[in-house]
């Protein structure tokens, strides 16, 4: 599998940075953003992630609002919500907005990697179908 | 000991003392309510009844009294008129005699005797007839007494006769010493000074006979008195002629009037009228007559009817007040129960929100710990020659395990807070039980716990949420397994109840629970599981919330040392039930 580019958007920078490092060790390329603005700026630089790990509760724009903006930037982008706050209704709303999956913190690295790979396969599969 | 926990018992937080005090004050409140109802209804019923009875009482009494007075007056007046006619006849006869005969004829004994005999034949009661000269000396006398030559110049009646020309005297005894009255008429002899007086006397017995003949059943007695209240005829009640009649009253000038009503020793109606042409007053009295007897009879009947009605109304009203107070009390208790239930639900919801907040706040640092530990482990795995490599790996694994435990707790807290919509489907309760047991069979086997199923074959399907129903059963059966720990039995029974309900009983033969634990078993964060890694205290609280959400009820019975039974009751169709 090719290197997957993962953008981690979370205001908990310690969490984001550590998770990024662990994903790097699993041969993924990562960038970390502290919020929606930083995430959009990174994408504005031309760095296009395959999968975004997005926190739900953040200062400024929250996860669902950020999801909308990211999808506007790149509709093929797959986004996984990773939050400490679980709510079925939030999950349902996210799914309606094109969310790939919803994970509750703290997460097992194995589960995260598995979800990222699934999301990536979905993205590349749909991209492949788009090319066909 | 068996503790049956009806709905209210599950949500009681008060201590025994305060609850006892509350019961006492409630008891007083309902006693007061019952008393108020009783008094109000008694007043509403008895005031009109008493009013009507009193009105009848007074109106009938007034009617009776008026009738008695009318009777009295009618008899009095007719007797008075008869007496006046009787006296007028006598007076007229005497006036005619005085005017018809010259003094010269009248002084002749023979003539006077003849005239007396004629008058006596026409007028009963006449005792004698005499002539008195202008000097007051009785010069001629016809009658039974020897009164010739008697001087009357000093007599009151003689002087009154001279002054009035015709005069009827009071009753007196005089020279003859026998009660009588006189009728005196003056006579002027031509060519002479002064007046002659023709006098007739009448025995009092004549008057008494006259009054006796006027007596009727409606009256008690009749008698005559003079202006000084001296009896002119004898009275059964007041004494003989000449005695004083003790009742004083204003002089009566016209007609026949009521003069007094006495109530001592029975009612006495008394009416009187002046006898025209005399100084007499005719008095008529009535004691305890027929009307009064009729009145007493009416009064007694009225009192009996009133008392019976009051007693009957009293009994009825007491019963109605008790029934009403009981109904109000039952309604209040239902409302209280509902409020307590609501309070419990609200408490769960508040704790749910708190739990969600806490879980969220804890999850973030927990995630950092998890990631840091994970990263360290990752790095260690890459550097095999690191000193104490294995020891570090062991420590980090323990750290991850602790994080996992904390995660389990926070996730359960979030599960508690989650407000999922109930999705109703037709559910076979027996199947759900078998599915749940599928999860737990290995655990039970490992602990040597025997699972016995007594499931009703034709149990009707119920409308419920299968996921939440599984959660409920899983929690309770899991609790039963934990309670037994090792070597025991769990018996699960299903049955159909009347009124469209089904029941599941889960009985374990574990150690059972004492009363204080049983009282709090459905409270959030209440746990009996000791030691690390056991119980958040939310399991049964969540279960309780889920059961309520599914429209059901949950009960628990426990015998200390024998085991515990959880009973779940669900409606077959909860929408219909709610509707």
C-alpha cells in the first residue's frame, strides 16, 4: 500500500503530535493542525491528505463545521471523527455530511490504522472508479 | 426476609424518621380534610333542613295560636253579648215598672208582690223587688228577706244609682249576707223633691249559671271581675266570688281582646271584654286545649322526623366524607408517586449530563496518556537492545491496560448519558433471552453456574426495542452471575400476566441483599461490587432507566442468604398502553 497522507486536526496538540509520530512509524505521512484554520491553510499550501482525523470539540469551528469546509475543499477526502465526546446524534449528523467513521478517545492504534486504511481504500477505490 | 419493592420504594431517599414524620403530618392533613368535608356537608344539608323545620314549627304554632285566639274571642264576644242582653232586659223591665206605676201603687205591698211575681216569671234569677224613698229608707219590699225599713243612704250602689239614674252594681253581700248584685232605677214623683229608687236584686248564682251555660269545649272557663279585679263570679282556678283576680291588664273599652299568654305549667290564653252598662269585665281562659294537643302532636312528629333525618344524613355524610377523603388521598399519593418517579428520571438525566461532561474531560488526557505510552512502546519495539527493554514493555503494557480500564468506565458513562430513540419492533422475549444467554454461557460454565430456563411456550411477542431489551437482560443476568460468583443456579422464567403484560423473573441463589442495599439498588453510582475493576455503579441505574423507557416496571425481591429475584414486567403493546 502506498504511503497514506493523514491530516490530524485536534486542539489537543500533545495528542495530535504523538498520534502523528506513531502513524509515521507505521509508514504514513502526517501533518498536524490545531484547528480548522490551520487545516485549511495546510491544504491551501498544496498538501493534500488522503484521510483526515478530526476532533469534534475545538475552539472556533467545531469538528462538524470543519468537516463541511474540508469536504468543500476536497470532496474525495475521507474524514474520521476522533472525539472524547460520544453522541449518537453527532455521529449520525457527521455521517450525513460524509463522515467515514466515528471513533471514541482514547483509541487503540490498531483500530485507528485499520480505519485509516479502510478510508484510504474507499478513497482510492472511488478515485479509481472516477478514473475508469 | 422478603423485600417487595413497589414503585415508590425504589426512589425513596429519605431516612425512616423524616418519612415517619411526613406520614404523621399527612395523616393529620387528611384528618383535617375529612373533618372539613364532614362539617361542610353537614352544614349544607342540615341548615336548610333545620330552617325548613323551624319555619314549619313556628308557622304551625302561629296558626294554632291564632285559631285558639279566634275561638276564645268568638266565645267571649258571644257570651258578652248574651250577658248584656240579659242585663238590658232586666234594666228595661225595671225602668218600665218604675215609669208605669206611681209611688202610691208601688208602696202597696199587694201591688209590689204582684209586680214582683210578674217580673220573676219573665226574668230568671230575680230575688226581690223594693222601693226606696228619697231619704234612702226602703219603704216597700217584695222578696224572701226581711229588709223593710233598711236605710241605704250610705250604700255605694244607692249613691251611684242617684247619680246615673239606672245602675247595675258590683256583687256584694249587703244586709242579707248573701252574694248578689242590684239593678237600681230612679223615679221622680211629681211635686216632690228628691228621687225614689226602684231596686231589684239578682243572686250571683244566676250569673254563674249563665256563664256555665256559655261554656264550650274550646274554652277552659269564663268569669266576671269588677274594676278592682274582684271576682264577681266564682272561678275554678282563681277562687270564690269576692276573692281577687291577680292578673292586671289595661282597661278594655271596646270589643274582646287577648290580654295575656302565660307559659308556666302549660300555655294559658286569656281574653277579656267589658260588659256594657256595668263595671264588670268578662274574662275567658283557655288551658291546654285541643289545638294545643294537636300542636304538641305536630311538634313531637316534627322532632322525630328531624332527628331521624339528621341521623340518616349524618351517617350518609360521614360515609361520603370518608370516601371522598380516601379518594383525594389516593389521588394525592398517585401524584406524589408520579412526581417521585419524575424526580428519579430527572436525576438520572442530570447525572447523565454530568457523566457525559466528565467522560469527555477525562477522555482527552486519557487519549494523550494512551498515545504517549503507545509511542514509547513503538520506539522500544524498534530498539531491541535498549537496557531493561522487557521491563519497560511490561510497564507500558500495564499503563495501556489501566487506560483501557479507564476508557471502559468513561465509555459506560457516555452510554449512560446517551439518549437513544426507542425503536419498536415485534420482539420474541424468549428468543432475546436465549440470545443474551449465548453471550454469557461460557462465563457461567467457567464459574459452574447452572442456567435453568422456564420459558412460556406460547408467550406472545411484545413491541419493544430488541437492542435495549438485550442490554437490560444482559445487565441483570450478569449481575446474577456476579452475585453467585461460583457454583450456583440462575432460573429464568417467563409468563403472561393479565391486562396485556408479560413478566420475566431472573432468580439467583446467591447471597441475597440486606434491606439498606435493596433500597438503593437502582440509584446511580451505588455499587456493591468491591475491589478494583468492579462496577461503576451505573449498571442497575441504566437498567432501570431503560426499563422505564421501554414502558416496563422492574421489581426486586431478596432473601438474605437465599438469593435475589429481579422481575421485569413489559406491556405487550406499549404504544397502545400509553395511548
